[in-house]
């Protein structure tokens, strides 16, 4: 089973997870945390995957590791695009869909979770977390007009670009600053644009 960061996974059993610290009470109480987790960006040994659980507010987050064999279902960010949009975000998502026509993209965060699970955890002011997929870091410069269009959405839009074999970049940081952070499986890396060698 191939898993990538942002994938939503349904677990077979909650007693087959590994974690550090105390097991929080809310993990057994919140409907949204009942055997549903998101794949985290952390390298672990073969046959295992780093996951994170979320509760009904931002203070409820719990990191763990489980075996890939403990996963019974996977929903990827782009899989949810065929589902119904939340009523609170329908107009914004319909607009975003038109802007990103032709791109490989998906939805994460609370809006993506709601669309994937049917458990509504977003409210009318929730940001929309967009995940774009790109093969090359150098192609991000071409996305400036796309970001400008997305920023006209009724809701705030955060765009993270997953770059094959590299990691993730927050698009606004890359386009608007001379240095930017690449999130990798072994930790964040700060890069200076001037140090990059562009090969097209």
C-alpha cells in the first residue's frame, strides 16, 4: 500500500498504534478521532507509517505511528474532489475548481476532512487548505498568477505544493520571499532562492 503525506486513513484497530507520552481522553470521545488519522511527514521504518489524530478543536492533536497492515481504507486529498462541497464553502470551492482546472490538486485541513468523512468539522470561517502536486521545484515560479486568482476566493486559501522527491513548500512563502522552507520527511530545510540552480 502506497501512502503519502495528507492521506486520510481509517485504522482497523486503535490498540495497534505506538506513541510517546499520555494517551489523551478525547481520542476515545471525539467522533472525528475514532480510528481516523492523517499521514504525517515523518520517516519511519519499513512497514510503518507516521499518523496524526485530530479532535474537535486545534488544541486536540495527537501524533502516533502504526503499521501499514493496520490501515483498512485510504482517502487521498484529490479523492475528495468528487464529493459534495460543504454548504459553507460551496461558492469558494466552485471558484477554486475553475482556477485549478488542469492541475493535480486536492483539499486538506478541516474542509478536506469534512468532505472525506462526512463528519462536519469546518465552520463558515474555516480556511481552505489546497494541496498542489508538482514534479519540479522550478515550476513554482509559473504559479504566481494562479496564487493571485486563488487569493480572490471568498475564503482564505492556503496553498501547499508537494514536490515529487523533494518535500512541500508553502506557495506564498516561495513566491513572496527570498528564502523559503521545504518540509521534508527528516525535518524542515531553509533554502535561499539565489542558491538554486535552475535547470528548466
